[in-house]
C-alpha cells in the first residue's frame, strides 16, 4: 500500500517534491489555507490534495514534510502540535527547512509532547525534476525510517548524527554557496558606485571567466529568492554563534539580501537601481 505523505507548503520546492512523490505512486496531501493562486496552481499540477482540516490531514499521514521558509518552520510545528497530539497513529515529522541546529532542537521541543517521531532534515539543491533530485539529508533516531521515501524518487541521505546534524550540513553548504554569491553582489555594488563595473567585468572575463560565469548565473537567480534568504542567513549566523566574526558576517549578508528583496519589489528606489545595475553587469551591459 502506498504511503500518504503531507507536504507543506506548495511553494516551488514543496510542490516539486509533492509532484515527484505523486508521480511515483504516493498519495500526497497538503494544506492551501492562506496560500495564493500560484500555490494552488502548483498543488493542482503536482496532484497534491488540499485538506481543509489539519486534524484530518495529520490523521491520514504516514509522513509530514515541512518545506517552508525558515522563519515559518517553528510556527508550522506549533500549528500541527495539537493535531499530532490527538492522532492515534503518529506520522513521522521531517523538518526539511534551512534552519540552525538550535532551531531544529527547538522544533523538537515543540513536538515532544505529541510523541510523534521527529527527524531533522535539510535539502541541498534545487527542486526535483526530470532525472534530477536534490539531496535530502536527515538525522535523528528515526532518520533511517525516512529512507522509505527513496522508493518515491527522493534522494534521501542519512547522517550518523542526532537532531541538528542535518541542519548543520545545510547551514554549512548554504553558507558557502550563498555566501560566495553575496560577496560578488557586495563588490559589484562597490564597483558600480565607483564607476568601474564595466572594466571589472572585462577583467574578470579575461582572468576569472569561470567566476564571472558563476556570478552571471547565480546573482540574477538570487533576486526572486532574496526575501527568503534573509531568514536563512540569520539562521546561519545563529549556527556560527560561537564565532562572533563569522556570525556578524552572516548578519550583514542577511541585510544585503534584504536590500535585494527591497529592490525586487521596488519599495526602495535606490535598491531597485542597485538590482538593475547587477542585472546589467550579469547581462554583459554597462553597470554604472
């Protein structure tokens, strides 16, 4: 018998995971409460069934995958705590979000009174599609049980550590990839203000072509995601809390991505100009 898997929410990643699961034979449930038309369309395309009642949704589930922006992870656990406590058959709750190990432990404390099995998770890579599936790292006492989802096309990678290990893996990887992108953004801002962005691009084309290619691809890709990355960078800062310099660096990166988000929605004209300059640089045009 196929597993029933709850995936919350039907964002870009959650819907793609839901679609992969449903295509491979799982029954996939979700909640579209408070979600917009784009989420509703993604859920329909993924054949994710909307369940109005959290109690009904949880009672049917074998697994619950939390795939939400990092700032919403604890709130979702709080929301489902009551239904989980009432459920006669406890699903495995897998938090798949980009959160610090301490945040993963806090979510475990929220869920502890429910007696539902809790697994720490972290997704590394983009949404699944075609032959591709991102790595979903999991840790905790019941992490091995999540390997069952590999039968539905998910790339499950079990870590030896307890709760927090998968989140640490995600924080370290995301800090490297998104941190490198942020360094490029900050210095391109500086070059644009100084009037040498065009010359910088030419120099990079000659001496650092691979890095220029990476920035030209990764920086525009960061624009629509920047609003989500603010909380993620703050979680990385918490992860690095024992190293004040590293912590402060990622708090600064969070502010930088906040500026990008402001420029995307044009709420701050100066930030919108900065985003336009970045796009011009990446497109090969003048970024003065």
